[in-house]
């Protein structure tokens, strides 16, 4: 394993993931649930996505661009609707909900599912596949990519916990939904214009 390739991959993927929907999803999950539980699900989802990128990422680049954009746009709209219509119900606006002692699997599983779906076919997943093909060092690329994705997810989760101390949950949900609607519009426009 070449540490230079791992470091290069980390830097590229970290910067590309910062403004991504996965960071947004991690932030929102981090405002609602125990950070450690959310991070466990996020890290597991990122590992699965990196492995998929390393093993079959080249197939993702063969998918028609319009289909990927259309599906992504639709998922953003669904996510925004879910946030607006189901977000923040019966929850204290200034504290994360503490899961019951048996809820680790529920929170981690939900976090895993949300992030795995959000990250599928994502730019960073495609970039990971391209870097693996370019450098022929899947271990270095995979480790650098996974650590970068986990770093962004962890930063978003902790940021979400801190943000909730100063900003009401309803505002966070509305801003997140607005961002998702904008991203949906961009994706759908890309699907229409090709």
C-alpha cells in the first residue's frame, strides 16, 4: 500500500464530500440521535460504498447520465418531503433524542440505510473507482477514500450536535429540505438537458 496514494485520495475525496448530500444527511441524523450510533451506521455505509466503488465502480460510469441524474433528483425531492412532513415531530427542539438501550441497531441501521442510498452512484464513489483504476492500488485508494468519507460524516454529526444548541430543529429541517430541493432541481435539470 502506497501511503502517498492514500493521502492523495483522502484529500480529493474529503474536499469533494464536504458539500455533499451525505454530509447533510449525517448532520441531520446527528441532530436527532446519539452521535456514536449515527457514526457507526455512517461508517459502515461508507465502507460498503467504497468496496462497491473499488469492485464495480467502473460499471457506474457506464450508466446513462440522464438516468442517474433523474433518479438522484427524485430521491432529493422525496428526502425533502420526508424532512418537511415528518421531521421534528414530538421532539425536543434543543436536545438530541436519546435512543433506548436496545435502539443502537435501529439508529445505526437507519443511518446506514440513509447514507448508503444517498452515496450510491455519488461523485465521490465514482471518483474512488477512477482513482483505483488510475493507481492500481485499491487498498490505498480504498483506505484513503473511506477515512475521508468517515471524517466528513463525523464532522457533520458533531457539527449537528453543536448546531442544535443554538438553532431550533425546525429551522435546520427547513434549511436542509430547501437545500435538497435545490439539489433535486439541479439533478432533474441535468437529466432533462443531458
